[in-house]
């Protein structure tokens, strides 16, 4: 479970972003695969990471071999300020030289149920399958201060066991529909990088890593790649409650 990951703690967010960028660079460099598939998280945390990559790694990471996907997307058009794709264009894609065909956005503007099915099938057609489930080389995940990850929220924790690759979820407060990777795809990854910064995440981090009973109600607790490596990338604020 989530408490089984390797824990890396850094003094500043910038050092967290650098460590993740270095990890992506080294994994892509040592990989002998023709294609390297990375699923990105949305929200705010990745903005600093994408800025760091844009500034210092744009010419070093082999983008021609890297295909970018998303762990989740809001059901909004791609030019909407809520769109994870739009955020990624603004903070990363506009600054790197990556072929258009390497970008696999979730069509947030389309019918959610239909798009969840379409994305599930696109994943199955493009990624290596392990136990019949698509394998990402790296999935970058964020942690909500309510313990959600991707768009699997505590009140829909059953989506972690959903039988398809992607599901339609709903934000518990805004009721905004989301498309999310289901738990079986998340836990099928070769590497999971948990990018968690800020004081407002410290309680969830402590509950999950110290395996509290209350953590068992949190989707992020169930992140535990079966055949992969799992690393928490924390700044000292998010790690402030763990010894
Ligand atoms: C999303 C994200 C979501 C995010 C967490 C943390 O679509 O919002 O994928 O899972 O990672 O909510 O969000 P912050 O990085 O903004 O704290």
C-alpha cells in the first residue's frame, strides 16, 4: 500500500522538481524501449516541475521517444482553464520539441462515458500489456488534501477496483465530471512518482505512510505497483509530520 513506497524528502519544491526531472531523464536514457510512455498528473503541483523541465531539461530529454498521456482530465474543452491538458501545454508542451503524435490527450470536451472507453482502448492499442493491463513506464501522481489521487476520490474509492482501464468520476464538491485511470492501470506501472508538496498535504502523507486505519479510506493509500517501483517525492512541508 501507499506506505510501501521509497520516501525522498527535499528542502524545497525546486529540489523536488529537479529530482523528478533527473529521474525521468535517467530512466529514458537507460531504457532500450523504442517508445517510453509517461502519464502526467494535473492540478497545480506539476506546474513547477514542468517549468523546471522546460528551463533545464528541454534539450536533454529524448522527446521523440516519449509519449505523454494523462492520469486524469477534467470534462472540459482543451482550451478551458480547468483543463489539465491546457495547463500542460502552457507549462511544458509549448516549450519542448515533441511530435504532436506523441501527445495523447483525453478529449474532455466529449461525452465522458464514450471518452473513458475510447481512452481505455487507445491505451490498450499503444502500451505494452502486463496481465492484459496497459503498462506505463512512469506515472506521475499528485495527492489531493482529501487523499484522492488521479481523479479517484474518497467517496468513489470503488473506482480503484474498476474493471476497465478508465472510468468517469465526479469531483465531490464541484460535481465536475472527470475521466480517470482506474487503480488497476495505476498499480500496473513500472514506476510511480508521487509528487507531493506543501503543508496542506502533510496530514494525508503521515496517515498513509504510517499506515493509520483512517488511511484505508483514502484512494492514495492503495497506490502500490505490483511489478513496479513507487517513490514519494516530498518537500519538507509535506513531510513535516513523518519522522
Ligand atoms: C487533478 C489532478 C489531481 C491532483 C491532486 C493534487 O486533475 O486535479 O490530477 O489528482 O494531482 O488534486 O492537486 P494539486 O497538485 O493542485 O495540489
